[in-house]
């Protein structure tokens, strides 16, 4: 019996990385008077590292002009990340980020058919709130039984912790949940928690190779209405 949909955020609900986070990181570098800029190709390789602060630290490790390892480096990453999230929220509020095709329809139909819905993301809670508020309105949280974000876990995706916590919060067995993911790290996190994933690759990702998704589709407009019955292979 399918009982719950567990949504990833970045790349799945919206294409947040290209015109959202990446540009916002560059705005933060500029605001701090730093010469660094992340182009699309470099950002694509950095997306292997989940979590914006962790991504910054990973990038610093390859830069001769970044502070050396230690408190100063940590502090700069924290400050840049905070600033980036501020710019990201501004971009979202300005309407620059829209939902991917089929997302809002599927959320509505899942709600109507009695499925529980949760969010399981590595992104910061403030970014989730900014995006969902813009897409669904100020009461968006009412439609979700659980919202698990980067702050809620010790280990980010591809570790399964965020999915395990979502299942606990939903009181749902892994076999009764379906994850919606865009990236291979997300598919792996879901799979390692025992949750089947429907993958809709976003601009930076191909279909997951190492841990194959349960199903892959270009976008959720290809999916028919879910039912609260068995996860049927014909669901797509
Ligand atoms: C994707 C990520 C995040 C975002 C930025 O998260 O890896 O790090 O790029 O988020 P998901 P923060 O696909 O799991 O939603 O800067 O807030 O960490
Ligand atoms: Mg994602």
C-alpha cells in the first residue's frame, strides 16, 4: 500500500540550483569583495558535495587564496552561506524560481487521495520555507506531515538519515513510501533507507547509474494521479 510521498526539494520541486543557489553564491562572493565566481560547469562538479556550507569548504580546499584550514575558514564559510541563503530567498520571492512541471498537480492529487506528504532535503530550512511559501502560500506547511531539512540531520545525503527520520515522523514503513528525487545522491539516500525513488533528473544530473531509481521520468507531468493503493509498476 502506498501511504506517503517524500519530496526532495532542490532540483525536484524546482530547478533551484542554476538560477537560484549558484547565482546567490556568486552574489555572496561579490558582496564580500571576493573575486571567486562559480560558473555552471564548476558548480555542476561541486553539486557532488551536498549542503551549501560543505560545498563552500570543499571549494576553499582547492583555492590558494582561501583562508587556511581552521577557524577563519569555517567562519568565512558560515558567513558566506548565510548571505547566500539571503540572496536565494530574495530571488525566490522575486519569482525567479518556478515549480517544475507536474509538481503542484501531483501535490494536490496526493492530498486529495489521502496520501501523507513529507519533505526530505539537505537544504536549509529557511530556503525550503522561502520556496514553498512562494509556490503554495503562507500556509504551505499544513499540507506536509513532516519537513526534514539540513539542520535536522548529522549526515546529509547520500546518507539515508533524512529519509529514515521522515519515515519515523510519518510512522510509515519504507515499503509504503515513494521518494521523488532529481539526483543520484538523493536516489541513493532514499534507496539506503529502503524507499523506492521516482527520479526526475534536473539540469545538472543524469539518471542515477550506481543506484538505479525505481522509475525515471523527464518530469512529473508524465505521471498520472497517484492512488492510495499498491505502488503499482503501472503507476507511470
Ligand atoms: C540539494 C543541496 C543543497 C542546496 C543548497 O539539496 O545539495 O545543498 O544546493 O542548500 P536537496 P543549502 O536536493 O536534498 O534538496 O545552501 O541550504 O545547504
Ligand atoms: Mg535534489
